[in-house]
């Protein structure tokens, strides 16, 4: 995904019904065991597949071969464990980004509370329009309007209070199409890739144009990614003391990191000092991260998620337009670069057995 | 330590003679074994001490009790492994900071090469003075002069080239007093604390006012701290392409993170999203990090290194002046805060059996 600065939104996992990721085999293991040896052999073969939600094909094969090449000691493409880094864009790569980034829903949900605290905003745009609930008028809000909303709703509070606000929203909020918590709209095949890479010594990072603080509230529970491995667009904090003299950090309406486009490799370097061995994205905002990853020495895994499954998720970008050639230039150009530079395109429709865990 | 922005310098470990940290017991184990059972029992008791370079006392006890309290499952101060974070200032806390920060020596050493590439600087101050080698004149350079030197010597090159330059310097540079590589002037007792915390599930971070990129070149080999766990003052990088079209990041003369004072807790939060459970410092630049760490719930370990050993290292700050009460106000105030707020002061003279591994 791509979005300027903090104009994005999402949910929390501490209160969500999402369970930690695990293979279905583990759940059914005991009851299957009574069915006899031949069945057990089949089960074992199936359980040994680290990517059960992937169909056989070039994409799955690229992942398996990359892991094999970089973890085989003595091999000429071996990567030492300390240097194994894989980076994942979030919106559109790890979870659904349509019809809007989840963090945007969050920011809109916070407007009434913010206006209650600052009543003077009630008569000021874009807050007036948001409060009106007039969907036609809201559809006309500009990116600049959304940035104003983001700045006001994502700052002014201590960091701990922000975390609680996001948690509370995630527990209640539902997406407009599936009517499920946003945390359930994560792509099961991608969570399998993350786990598979971790099982092979990789540190998995989320590198998102969305708000770093926002994603950190749920990254551990939803993706198994600890907060220190989330790199995102980030606002400043200011150190100070509360009324009782206790130190605290207050979130400021000032952007420190813009984690889109060139900002992605720049911030990966700032936060880790490393060049990733593997990277996953889906939009032009990921272009520089993907090509920077590909430019490193040795085996590299660079993958681009193509949204071509209108039935199970959405079809947009190149996929939507390919049949009649009305292609959005920016996405077609990324798709062309993928072919030219040896990135692997993931077709949601063809490469994924299932999209969501709840299917 | 404390210094504004990037005006600091150091060395590299890939080429240094420092060996990875290990207890002396391991080296002598086999030959000792032949001496019989009673000796083995004694050896085992000694080998089991995770802090062999520490004298018994309040400081060592505080460390041991903190680790016990926070790692005992079921205990009321238990901290889950994912949340175990310990932060260490570098200059004056992990290694010698007198007579000047090592990174400053590095920056000065780069001046001739920079002037060779940009001859117009030869007649411009402060470069003219540095090139003259006139020590009396150099002693009069201001902090602003040093910042100019830092900006010019720490930017303009691809990130990989910078790393090579630091590596080369570290291999050759020697400190003025001990005539040893700077990497050998690390405090053995502090390296033991880092290892002890890691052995108990803590992630150890270096949080330095010095240059993040500089420290990252040697942090893994010297301290066992991977680059992604170094937070420091940092310059921007700019994504671009070299002549062959290959992506690269060029270091810019623009500060993104100033990791001193309030900047320390702010940047710890930016980089990790966490509040440390333990923190170690030695100067006013560490004050906010120490009090922020102490402000968290549950068991907290906050330690202040007091330089009171003129013989084995240096005596300065409160220690130097305590006998005759001519105390530098800023350091005395920090020392007073330590007593008031329950931080533990580490006396180099009394708490450390040895200061350096080479003793």
C-alpha cells in the first residue's frame, strides 16, 4: 500500500478473536491419530508442508527455494542467521486495503471524541463534514483533509492512552464487506510465509506506509511480529512529566518518518542498518523497497502481490484492467518492472488455496 | 555520555583483535579438570558466577536481584520474554570517553581524505586548523567546529563505503593512553552484565548520543549487540542509483535523530515501542532515559556509572570533586537524583574487580 504520512488507520489484537497462527494439523492431530498408520503417513506429509494455503506453482516454489538456498550451511548463498531479514508491506500485502485503509476508519471513528475535547473543531472543515455523517460529502474529502483528521486524532495523548484507544476500537470495529474484525482480514498464505521464514531464522519486519504506533498495537498478536520489528510512518513524541511528576511521552502532530516510496529503504536502514534478503509488496509505494532488496548480493526473494481475485477479495491494479488494456500506468509499470527485474508475482487467484483463515 | 548530534567518533571490530566475550573458566577448563574433584567443585561455583569481574556489594546484588525478580515465572514482578529490554549508554558507560569520544578521533582522521576530495576546504576553518596539526589551535575548536567536521566526514558516501572507512580506521587507530585499539577499552564488567541479561532473555540495546551508523559497524563483534539494537544520533540517507543503475543509500549532512537527553526515551520509543526494564548511563545526557525506565511498573534496574578510579581509568564528575565539595553542578545533581530516586550507583573503584579484559 501507499499513503502519505499518517493518513492511515487499523485495529488491535489483544481484544480480537484472532488466535495465534498455527497449522490446522495441530488442532485435529489427536483425533486423526486413531485412524491408523496409512492415514498418519498422509497427514505427516501434509503437516510437513509449511505453506499449506499455497497452490503448487512458481510463487510457492520461489519461496521454498529461497529458504533452502539461504539456510543451507556451506552453500554458496548461505546467509548467517543474524543477517536474515524479510520485510513485508502491510496494506494490500498482509491484509485487505479496500475500500480504504483500516487506519482511516479508526481516525474517522475518533473524530467525535476529539471534537468533544475541542468543541471549536465542530464548525471547522473537515471535521464538520465527518460529524455530519453525510457519506456523499465525505467521499469528496481530499487527501489533505484526511491528513488533518489523522494529525488531530493520532496526537495529543500519552503513548499508553493511544494504545488503549486503538485496542478499544479494534475490539468493536467491523469491516464493511465481511462484517468481521479487521484483524481477521489478514491473508492466511502470507502469515504462513512469515512463520516459515521465522522458523528458518529470519526476522520478519512489517514496513508500512501506515502509522507505526498503530500497527504496533496488534502486530505481535496478529502477525507474530514484535513492536520493534514494525517500521512505519511515525509522528514525533515529546518527553515530559504528568501532573504527579511521572515521566511520559506525548504524541505530537509532527511527522518524523514518512515510510512510503524511497522512505521504505531509508527507514529500513535507519531502524536496522541492514539490507533485506526478502521483501513483499503490492504497490508503487513498495517499489524502492523491492528493488533495494533485489540489488543485494546472493539469493534474493522479491514478491509482488497481484490483486486478481474479485470473488474472494478484490481485483484492481493491472489485473482489473489487463483484459481490456485500460491499465493504470503506475501499477502496470510496477508489474512490468517485476517481470523485467525477476521479481515473482503472486496471483491471489491462482497461487492461494485460501485467502482468509475463516474461509 | 552526551554530545550534540553527530559530533562523535569510534572504531571497528571486524578487524580488531578483540575476541567474543567468554568466561575465563572456559579457556582453562580442561587443564583444571585434572586437579581433582574438590578443585572442580570450587571451579564450578566460580564458573557459575555470571559477573566474575564484579566485587560483592550493593551494585552486583541489585543486578542479580533484578534478573531473579523479572524472570521467575509466577512471581509478581515477572516480565514476559518479549518485553525484556535493557538499554545502555555507550561513552562512559560501556567504554572510555576520555580524553575525547572515540568517534571524534575518527572524524579528525578523515579530514585529510575529505580535503583531498574537496580541495576548497583546505583554506576554510575548522579544516585548516585540523590539517595544520597544531594541537594548541585544535584545543580551541568549538563544539560548532566539531559539528562541521562531523557533518563533512560522516556524509556524502554510500552507506557501504562508510562502513569500510570505519573498519579500516578501527584496525589502525590506538588510544592515546593505553596505546590499544579503542575496542579494547570497553568495560569488562559491563560486558558481563550485557551477557548475563541476554542469557536471561533480555534484548540489550545500545542507546548512544554518538553516531548510530558508527557504533553499528562494531556493536555485534564488540558487545554482541546486533545493528538493529543500536539507537543513536543519526543522519538522513537518500535513496538513489549509482552509475550502473544499482540502488544505493547516500549518507546526508542532515540530522534525523538527536539521541541525547529527552531524545533517548523518545528514540527508544520510536525504534522499539517499548519502555525499558533496565537502563545504564553515566551522565546528564542519560538522565531522561534513566528516569523514564525507572517510571515503569514492576521491578526496574537503573544504574549510574561513577568514574571514581583515577588509577585504572579516570576520576571525574562528582567523584573528582566530592572530597573538597567543588562539584560540577550538573553531575552532582544527577548523583543526587540517583540517591533520591533509587537508582544504583556503580563505583568503578569499589564495585569492579577489573575494568578492562586486558588487565
